[in-house]
C-alpha cells in the first residue's frame, strides 16, 4: 500500500464506520473523558530522542503526521484524549468499549507503517478502573500499568494486558488474533501480568523479547528432595532479606547454605514480580569479572554479547520489576563476583541479591547471616525415637533413610542415630550420605565405622568431618562404583546420564557395569539427578573429592581421553562446516560449555591434540559470539606454536577459523599463518576455510592500523 492508497483507505474506513460527518470526526481532545471501567491506549515513538537530535526539522514533520494519524484513528473509534500529560512524543487515549481501542490501535499502526515508516511506534492497551485527577487528566494504577506494559514493547508492536485480551478475545475480527508472550513482572508494580501481542496480517509478528526480563518465576531450580527443618533459620533469613538488598549466607562447606538459600528464595518468590534467578557460581568456568558476568548471563538464559557482559546484565535487570538474584558459591571467584554484584546493585535499584559462601564478600551494604549446623539432641544413654523428630539433624536422617531405602527404626536405634549425627557435626550433606547407606548397612555398624574414622582424625572442624564422611561413603562402595565416582571427577558441571556412562565406561567397566555403577552412585546420593534439566550432578564437596581421587589414579589419562572425545562430538553438533547434518543453535551449547572448554584445554596440553583440533574446527570462529573472546586469544597463541605436522587438513581449518575470529586483532600472531592455511585448504578441497580467510582479510582491511602487520589472503 503506497501513501495515496493508505490515505484513501483511512477516509473510506472512517466513512464506513459512520464517524465522519460533514465536518469530519469529532476530535478526540474534544470528547469528554470516560470514567468507570475504560480501556487505555498508550503509544510512544521508539528511539525518538536520538532521532530528534540527529534531524530535528525532519522529526518535526514526521511527528506532526504521526499525531494526525493517531487522532484520526482514535476519533474514528469513539476514543477520547486527555490533556497532554508531559508524555513527550506519546499519545494517551481512553475508550469505553475495549473493542474500539483494539480497532483504533490496529488502524493507527497500519497507517503509521505506511505513511510514516521512519517512525517506529509501540502501543499498549489495558482495561481497568479509570480515576480522574480533574476533568482533563487521568491518574491511578490503571494508566500506570498500561504505561509499564508499553515500556516492555518494541516499535511496531501492539501489546495487551490480560484484562483487555479477555474483554476482546471473542470479538476480534477474523483476521486479528492474540499471541501469548508469557507472564512478566512490571517495574514498580506488585504481582505479574500475562502480556499478549495483537496480531494482524498487515503488521509484523516477529519482535525481540520484551523489555521486561524473562517470564515470571525466573529459573529457580526445583529441589529433588524436601527441605527438612531449619524453620528458625528460614524465618531469620526471610526477615534479613526484607531489610537488606544484599544478604550473604556464610558457613562451612556442607553446612547447608545452598538448600537454605533455595528454600528462602522459594519462600519470597511471590513477592518478587521480576522473578527469582539462580546462578551457581561453583560451575563457573573462570574467575575474572567478564567471565563471571558471562556465566551469569548464561545461567539466566540470556545471550552473551561481544561487548561488556556486565553492562548486558545491568541492561537486563534494570528494566525488570523487583527481582531476587541468588548467587550460590561466591567462593569460586569472590573478588570478581563481588565486583559484578556491586555494579548490579548500584545500577539496578529493584534488585536484591542473596549469596552463599564460606566467607562474606565484604561488599558495601552487605548483611551476613552465619548458617549454623543443624540442631541435634544431646547424647542420651536411652533416647526415645519419637523425640528425635524435634531436632533437625536427626529428623533429616530419619526422613531421608526412610524415603531412600524404606528403612524403619525403633527406640533401640535412636542412640546410634544421635551418635552418628553428632559425629557428622550436623552437616546436612554428610547426614544425607549416611542415610543413603542405612538401607544396606545396619545403623549400629554405620555408627561404629564412622566413629572409628572420625576418632582417627582427632579434633576436626566441619569441613574435615565432611571430607571424612565422603571418604567413608566412598570406602563402603563396591570397586566398580568407586571407579565410576573418581572418573566422574573429570566433569566440570552437571551432565547427561549418557555422557556420564560413556566417560565412566572403559577398562574393567563394560556398558552394563558402567550403567550399574552410575545407578549405585545415584542411590547413594553421591550423584543427584535433576528431573527438570534431565542432568546429573555432584555437590561441590563430592566433586572435589572425585577430582582429587582421579588425579591421583592411573585412570586420569584414559578418562580425559573419553571425556574429550565425547565433548568434541558435542561441539561438532554446533558446526555446519564439520559435516553435522543439522547444526544446533549455539545457545544450546551453554549447559555443556564448561566441559567442552575443559576438554579443549586438556587436549591443548597433550602431545596428541586431536580433540583440540576437532573443537577448534567446530567452534573456532565463534568464541566472541558466545561471549568468550579470551578463549579466541588463547587459542590463536597456541595455534601459533603448532605446525601442519599435527594433521594438515585440521591444522589449516583451525587456523582459518582462528584468523576469522581474530580478524579485528591484527596484532594476533595467528595471521602470519593465513597464506599457508589457504594453500593447504585449496589443496585438500576444503571450501569453507578459504571463505573464512577471505572474510577475515576483508575485515582486517577495515581495522585502523598498519596493514603490513596483517599478512594473509587479500592483504596489500
């Protein structure tokens, strides 16, 4: 539709609707403002400030035309406009009938896109009680909510609240429809709003994600077992959260900080319209500020840009309603984590942070809650089993033992249960490990064997006690399960069961034995399975034990080889150039990224770096696009020390991808190998590598600097 056709269409539609008299439609500013339940239409121009600064004369003409179109559409559908309320380039209109509001929005958006395509106008509709400040202006939550919904949208998009969607769903024309965009928290408002997009065949339907964060509850994981006890601590943490924007739960490893934080976050989720966001730093692949911020973006399922990832985090959360970010395990990178958290809290006023760590971060404004061991009864010569339910540690043991192994206890077992929990110093993880053993070993034997181990250590803190309990549990495993546990120490994060079984398999463990051993580790709580993500993982303490045990064994090289082969194949599924029939989007790499990078690093240190080359051919041109440019730099330096003797075809392919990825870095030593890589690629019939090298050379020509420092195909 050209401009003349759009103008004709507008006049025709107004006439057909019967709203054009001899003097034209009644101007919306002359209509009396409706009261009671009304539907608001709010609009504004996306990017108008920058456009005004760039071309004020042109913008003046465009905005005037934009006002004319909106006034015509509002008038044609019986809408009224309040007096200008300081909204800049925006328009506010009110309608008695929500169907009129929807029709006005569609008509206006279609005409705007045709007659003033230079302006991108976003619109929102919300139905509710209208409150007049005076005869010319509205106030109140209804118009505020509509404005918040509008701020979530993009130019050209029409958003509806659930109230408006419900009121108009059955009355929309056959061509119009509603797209459910999800549930969101709106900045400054309680509760959550389901937001809909109005669809019309004359308007685009594809837009970026809403400027409102992600949907309602965030990504708080669902616990795989019930939260036992800790009522006093849970209440105290809740009160501290209500009074502080940054709260750190501090305490020894294994004392239960993570589960307490998870329970506290779940308890406060309903008061966080922006959701609760879970970030497990114990799995972060590096400990510098950019890497930690990139990991936080990954944990929240957000894209990781080439630019500053901290700024990207801020841009995301500053637009959100009140939200809680739980950062679990800040010890992994305390200084870097503290820097990122401090910047977030400084610039995102509606964010709160709940952190866990052995020690506080010592960030300004930080409140600290010291997590105590679980409560335990005194060691009585003849305690009653019933009395143990009033103490958190013994109650946890009984509940876990009963649910995992179906064990039943009597009064004669009570003294052993108390003794065992006291030997374990009330550490929840250690108690759960012991409970898992109770199905196969009488409680008296468990207590005796653990007591001997603890006594041998002499006086010990909780961390040493936890380490002893893991060692004790490991010793009680059969040989195949022990082998499986130490081999699982090669993984950096949670893993699919198929991957765990494949890496565990080898040597004395065949397919069936490996699967049986993994199942035993799950039964003994050394390995846990998350039904939501369908992945298995280990606690920080168990993972550290498995890693140390593997490093001291003769298994380490073979295990690393199986791990590398598995994750090289994972990497290749994301690369069209590697021959994958249907390459996966890079966003799906995130759960396995830590292990892919670990396999890469291990292979780069080996004498036969085949795995490294496979990963580099698959991902070598993408490090910046997945937010890991430091890997690109490291790989380029490493490749510069290698030669085609590693395997000419793969060497050339890896160099081509590295040159492409480092194209904006002419100082990188990798560029000196571009011509040799090109010659090899052409010789072996590799068509992708020359394309990447040519693109890298073209990019390099646009980078300021001495061209002589950038040898390669296409250079001067």
